[in-house]
């Protein structure tokens, strides 16, 4: 039976996820497919309720449904609850028959963005325990990044965001997850500890606005910091170019994209997909989209 997976979002535009997942199915010799499922907000509830009947093993969820989908699901993973967003739905108990009746399969909401974020750091052997990070932006992906950083024992967190209340809300949330975390009292406060890691979670610099950077023009980059941009189109943003020119190590967002996809694929199929194959497919799809 074909393993059906896909992506719920609106509008979907160009997504590299179908290419990435289809490549993983091929590489593992599995009969599977990943469909783009453009779903306007008013159709979300019906789409989610119909996933099992339509034969889906699971789907990814993207903008603008990551929060809205949560009350439509039967259960949430600990990560999805702590992050407050779902990017992966797993349709469980396919065909389970209880007392002669086929029961409705449970829908579980999970979040793999935090695992995707950690993958390139782990691959570099970057140990976050006791370290300090500076987060640029306080939106949806920032919450997954904060959760990931706290899972690895981050000690100090500074948040810079253009909407100070969002920075404060995220700081309060982070503190509730990890009471020992040190956070400057006020949002957007100057750095009191030189950060070991700087993460851009804003869309600044994303194609087609490639001349934008989230980094203040008059501020030198902290020496020795690893600079990580979640933006993956272009692969090397202006922010990363500036950081590299200042002597910092840099990490782009494409590896995170592939790794969050690989984690979702594993939740649906129980098989570890070849990450390099997914990364290469994502890259090829991006090049094709130019
Ligand atoms: P989001 O929820 O809309 O949050 C965006 C954040 O950036 C908010 O804090 C927002 O501030 C801030 N921001 C937006 N425009 C800004 C500007 N012009 N100047 C300063 N701050 C600005 O978006 P998201 O879902 O977190 O996604 C953010 C970026 O991460 C996107 O480019 C997305 O493609 C990328 N991403 C990559 C991956 C990956 O796998 N590599 C995964 C997830 C996201 P306000 O609150 O004031 O609006």
C-alpha cells in the first residue's frame, strides 16, 4: 500500500518538501509519496478530520496552521505542547478494529523543528551546556529554537526582537521551561555576556529581499560566536556573509530543513531516511526554483 504523506499550508507557494520526501522514499525503496495539500484556513478542520479516510499516514503542517491545528488533534507530544506549535501530524492505529468496529485512528501532533535545529549543531560537536545564546526574533520558529537550546542545557539567553512584548513573552516562557536559565531583565538589552551562539529566527535576508540583514550595521560580531541563520534561501544570507567576514563560524538553515523533514519521515514510516539524500534533493529543488 502506498505510504501517503503531505503538507498542509496556505498558500503553499514553492515548497522543497515534496522533492525532499520523495527522494527519501526512492532511496529506501518504499512505495510512498508526499503531496502538496494547499488548505485555506476555513478548510483546515475538514482536511485534518479527513486525513485517515483519505489514506494519509501523516502530514507536515506549515504557515498559517501550526497553532490553529492543535485543538483539532487527539494528542500532542511533549515537544509540541512546550513549543506551542505542531509541524507534523502522525495518523496512528491504521485499521485498528475494536469489538468489530474500525475505530477512528488517533491523530498525534508533534514538532520536529527543534530536532532539525539541533542536528547541525550536533554534527559540529557544538556543546550548548552552560553556554550563552543571542536570539534574533521571537516568532514561531524562535519558540522551537528556545526549546531545543533548553533541552541541551543552555545557561544564558538574550532575545532581541522588534516587538518587545513578544520578546518578553518568549523570555517568560523560556524561564518557565528552565527556571535556572539566566535572561536579562529587559527585552532588547545590551549583551552582558558574549554569546557563544547567535541565531537569526527572523525572515530578514530571505529571498527575494537578499540585501536585508538582522544584524545592526554598527555592531561588531562577538568574537568566536557560531552564527546560525534559519533562513535557507539563499543558502548563504547577507547575515552569514557578514558574520563569516568578521571571522565567525556560520551555519545556514538548509540542514535544519532537511533534518526536521527526516525526523517527520521517521515518525511516519518508522525508518531513518538518508539525510544527505534529502539535503541534496532540497538543494536541487531550490536551485530549480530560481
Ligand atoms: P514568524 O512566526 O512570523 O516570526 C518572525 C519573527 O521575525 C518575529 O519575531 C517578527 O517580529 C520578526 N520579524 C519579521 N520581520 C521582521 C523585520 N522586518 N524586522 C525585524 N524583525 C522582523 O516566522 P517563523 O515561522 O518564526 O519563521 C522565521 C524564518 O525562519 C522564516 O524565514 C522561515 O523560513 C525560517 N524558518 C526556517 C526553518 C528551517 O527549517 N530552516 C524552519 C522554520 C522557519 P514581529 O513579531 O514584530 O512580527
